[in-house]
C-alpha cells in the first residue's frame, strides 16, 4: 500500500488517459471506465512534479505518447502505447540534473533514429538541453524561481516564462542560435509566483498573494484580468480560450471566466483536505470547452469533476392561477414526488400536479388570518395534517378527503405552532405543539383523534416549539430538537424527559434528527453548522455522543438530513445548497439562489435521484430541479487506494482481529481513520472502514487493546473507542481543560446563565503526546498511561461499565516534555522518554504506594520512539531507542535490581531525526527516520556488536511514525510508515528482504 500527495496530473486526450504522479510512482487511469491501468515506480528517491508529453503515430498506426517525467533533480522518459495500455516502456532511464527541474518541453522527436531534444527549466533560472546527453546551455538572470513554463508561441518560437520568489515574471525568447534573450519583465504579483500556464496566446500566473493574473501574449504582455481567487496560496492554473481553473492551499478548485475582475462559475472542494497540488483539463476538441477536471490532492486522492454538471438543470416559476384577487402563496410542501401543496393567503390549499393546479381544500372559512401549519407523513397512508390558528387540526388523505378532525382546548391560546408525524407508526400518531411548550401525541386511528400522551413541557424559551423529531420505536423514545438548540429524549412510557443535551446546536436551533443507516448511528444537525453523531446504550436507553463535524466552514445553517443516499440540505444568506455526506468527500451537488433558509421551502428526492427544491419568494412559488443520477452513481475518486489524510499523519497502528489485518491512522486534521488491507506480492488491497471525528486538534497517538482503541492528542484530550463488527463507536472521553462551547457544535452541556465573566480555558496548550494501555484482569477495566507536554505522566483508569476515565496518579522525572510511553504489562513497568534525552522506568505494580523510578540519559536531545522486548521473563528487558540526534541506542533494564545498563550505541546513524523503532525479535530491530532509510539492525551479543544489516529506501516523506506486525500465516513482518502519506513494507522471512 502506498498513498501520498498527488503532485502531478497530465491527461492524454486522444485516449482519455490520465497520468498521476505520487511520490516516485506514475499511475495511469482510463477516464472512460474510471479504472486504474497501471502503477510503476519511475523516479527512485524523487517525487514526480510534472509531465511533458508528445503524441506520436507509428507506421503501425499505433498512437503512442512520449512522456518526460521529472521531479526534483531527476527525470526519465517513458512511452505509453494504446496497444499495451497497462504497461510503460522506459525510453531513457532516470537521469540526474544538477539543479531542481521545474519545467520541460519536448522540442523535437526523430522517430526513425529515436532521437529526442528536450529543454528543461530549473529553479536557478537555467536552461538545460537533453540530446543524447544533458548539457547546460544557458544561465539567465541570477535569481531563484518557484515556477516556470516552456512553450511554443504562435510563431513557433520557444518561450521560457520564469516566475521568481519576488513576484517577477521574466519572458525569454529563443533566437536562431538556440540561445534565450530577455523579451519582457513584469512585476504584478506581491510575492512568489507558484504557477505559470500558457494556452492559445494567453498566459496565466498564480502565486503567494492569492491572486490570478491573466495576460494576452502576442508580442508583448497585456494584463486583461487580475483578481483575488482563493483564501490561501494558489499552486496552479489551467487555461482554455474562455475559462480559467485555479487550485490551491485552501482545498478548492475554482472555475472562472475571463472577466477582468473574475467571475466564479463553479467551485469544488474536499472536506479537511489541505491542498490541491495538481490538475489538468480534458477539453472538447471542437470548441476547446473544458469537459472534465482531474485533480491531485494532498490526501493521495485523484478526483474527477464534470464541468458540464451545472448547479441546477431547470428553474421555473409555478403559475398558481388563483381566482381570488390579490391572493398569494404563504406556504409550500411536497405531497409526494412532483405533487405540491400550496397554502394561499386566502386560506385555500392548492394542489399542483405537473403544472395542473386544482383546489385541494377551500379553507377560506377555517384557515383564517393566512395561518396554517402543514405536515405530511412519509410512511403509511401519507396523510396530511393541517393545523390552524384556533387549535383545530384537519387530517387529509392524498386525494383531499378529510378523514379526521379534532380541536385542542387546553389554553386560551391553542395556536398550532408545530406538528410532526411520528415515523414508523404508519401515519397513526401525530405530535402537536401549542404555546407554553405544551406537546400532545394524538392517536389518529380513533374518531375523533384522542390524546394518547402529554409530554413534559419544553424548556422555557422565547420560541418554545420543536423543529424536528425522531421516534425510536424499538426503545420507545422520542427525540426532539427545539428552537433553543436542545436535543431532548422523551420516554414515551411516561412522557417525561429521559435525557437532555442542553443547547447542543446553539441558540439558533436544532434543525434535523435522523438515523444514519450505514453506520447505525443517530445524527443531529442545526443552525450552528455542526453535525453530531450518537450511539445508544441499549440497557439504559441513553444516547452516547460520538463525534462532531462540519460540512464547510462557510455554511452555518444545516437544514435537513437525508438518507440513502446520505445528503444534507443547507443555506447561506442567499443560497440553498445540497451536499453529499460521503465519508471521504463532501460534495456540493446542487445550488439555488433562493434568498435564504428563512423563506418557506421544501425538498424532495425521488427514486430516480431527481432532486426538487421548491420555495416561496416575492409572493411567487419557484421550483428548481436537478438529476443527481450521474453524480451519485459515478465515483469521484479514481484512486484504488482510499485517500488517507490531507495533512501530516502523526501516528499509525497495525493490529489483527478475526484474522483480518487493520490499520489506524491519526492526523493533524483531527481525524482517525480505520482501514482493512491485505498484503500481496503483486498488489495490496485496501478498504476504508470508518472515519472517527472527536478530537479538537491533532491526534498524537493510538493504542489498541482487545476491542478497544484509545487515542490522545493536542488540547489534552483522551478518547476511548470500541469496535464491534467493523462498527466503531466512541465509548468515553476525557479533557484536561474542557472547552466552553458557547455556540454549540459539541456534546457538552452549555448553560449561558452560568458563564464566568473571564474565559479561563488556560492550559489548552497541553498536548497528550503518547498513550499506552494494560488491562486489569480482575475487573475488565484498563489502566492508561498518558504522557504530556507539561512534563507529567498521568495514569488513568478506564471503567468499561461506566465508560469513564478516572485520574489516579501523576508522575514526573524531568522538567521537559514527555514524548513516548511503553508498558511492560507483566510487571506494570512504564517506560517514558522525554525531550532531554532521558528514559525513565516507573514501577506501577502497586498504585497504593509511592511510585519508584530510575532514569538513564541516552540521547543528546528528544527520544522520539523506543521499543521494549523481554529477554528473561520478569527479570531482564531490552530497550532500543531513536531520537532527534539521529542515533540508535540499545540498553538493558534489570527488573530485579532496578538498574539500567547501556550496551550499544550508533551515533548519527540517520542523517536526520529518527522517528520510529521496532523489535522484530530479541536480536533484530528496525529503525526509520525522516531521511527515509528503513534500517535493519542485528545484535551480536557474543561479539558485543550492533551491526547494520540492511538499508531500505521508503517512498514516504517527513516520516513521523512507524508500526509493525507479524503475520504468522505468511511468515512475514508487515511494517507501515506514515508522515506525508502512508506506505506498507513487507519483510519476508524466506529471503530476508524488504518488499514494497
């Protein structure tokens, strides 16, 4: 398995083939079938940064492409052929260049002699030429480039466009002698230029200042458009004759017209992904119109987007043809499918069926003062309930026949504020709310309908009615979300409040509650922009808050959750949006300018994935429609390996359960991801199982014990998770300094009346850096050992019956940040490393007495990782450690005498900080560092020697974590390294070699 940021994309248009560069690999996809064709390592010890292609037609009519693959200081030339689409042919093997390559141009191809002439632009503003050998032909202005572009202009002259770190754009033109002469220079950017693109006399630059500059380039540069395009740095642009595409660090691709001030036409983004590094366009050959965008992302995903996928397919005004003068619509609701019901100001209910308007009910005498509450049942007979100002309720069937009616006479004011049909009751039970928070459940089967149960009144609030409800029939609970943002669980055996989450969604209200049938969790959303997930304790019928997440930061009004497929409707000030709730990518699939969510509206999705949005605006009814079939059925992500994280992966853990191999990763993006995978010699199959979201900041460590996971991270947070049948639920949490979530978005209790005048959330900079766990055999509980950046080791007891953490002990051996903790479970000895190069052993065999400890100085600076293995049971342990100094140390710890013995040392053996180490057995271990060298060590006790046995170069950059597991069935070790991506490596005990 290999997943890393995708740093280069190139489309071969004739055969609709997409090339992607990730790490040293080149991957090819067929855009017609969305299948991966091949994956081959082309650049060793380098990252692919770009492609330059040239189509050639051979005598056999075989259409092939010559492809220059370049990255860092290397390049290689390969060939892709339509005859052998699953193979790449190496034409020129990997070749070194003295300088960093940032652009390339194939100048000429002599197919008869197989001679190529290629120009390269480098970061030192130099031009190299490859013609059987690589030669420097010219050094231009002395400066440093972050981007360049080599292209042929209209007169076939070769132009070298160079973008400097100071925002200057140089244009050089090649003369008849093959040398480049300075043509022009402009300084329109305020910062480094990161991308330059040329297409049909148009030149586009993007950069550090978040702006786009579009020039018309004939003989000189003419600036025709300049505008701010992104919220962060822009990495790249693509051009057509009428449009521009930009992508950048704000995790978005944006589609623009050529207007001088920028006209945003479309936007694509990925939730919690840091950067879009690369992209290319598949164009229509006839009119140069962009058809498909293929993009490479920092989470390792290659994604496609259809540009002909418009925000809506149709938008129309519904003609009501009311026969009453000055009448206008007040309310609108879908009856089913395309049929709508419109409540008019006169009191009439109009039925609209394919533009045919008829009177459903003439309520001019009963629905007075232009007031009515409408509610449609989505199961059973799909009855319609209509509530009036005076407390009367009418029940209609779909044809408009009144089948029941009743009058509420409890208050002087019996105005119907809200009504909901209880789901899974076949339209037999109706919840009605009237002033003062009074809520009644009526049995509609009786004539007239009678009150079956009165619920405990809603908490006191100015707007005292529910927004949404969900009936859990198997538990006989009714979940309500109200205008105050509360989530309330009512026991329908008694009518009382069984459980309450105060202001879960802030003061703007909870808007929707449903069950995610894919993961069997309860979801709620609200006008604070957050979605909350809950599991349910079957024994106590209690909701357990699992996680909280958002759609995008700019949307705070989440309206309705939809199931199968998982969708959510939401609003901004002036727009309606429909988003998918994909685990990997939250896509905007529909957009309507409606004036905002405060207007009366409704949404419906039929079985053919036709989405309808109807709303009232300016005394008219409008209907927007879009077919989502292609969007929902076609995979957006082309990658066969599931995308991982958009930011650095800080921790990784391998474990086995039920003969299945699992991997968990935790990242700076606050997410934890669970995968299953199978390691095969020819291929690695990987499947994403779950994404866990509860951490407020970076996830620093993961430990797996039995069927529990424990994770820790920044903001001094500690979480417990439990897995059953590949379903993971959060079972407990601890935070050293809980945050006051004053605006909702979490599962904590908020009481606005008890807020302190001073926000005393001190200590939030404390980071829990590592966690280890042992089980307490006598009671099934667990002891958790957690290191912190505040130089403390904390010991918690996790009680499985109550799902609670209890802090039972704190220890410290130095004044420096503690980095890593491991536990020898047999004797309950905890080993802790710190940034001052110490490892300390703590004796926790008895928690009632004072904790003895002893430490040893091993490294000059921080010890990033160590491992412990047993030499003699309950007697002698061996520890190996690595640190920021790049050194490897092996020490023994004598348990009986409680002393350390230093044995073997290899100083500065890694060229950069070493970040991971694992024992394979008592005499062999592996270490890894940011230098990407996986080193196998052998301890020769008879010779008192530590020998470096093997070096293996891994392809992941900035490695922060490593783990290992032994697969007994295959007689191999599986290693996983993580940092800017993740990679698995196998060590076969048969040939004693590493295999990727």
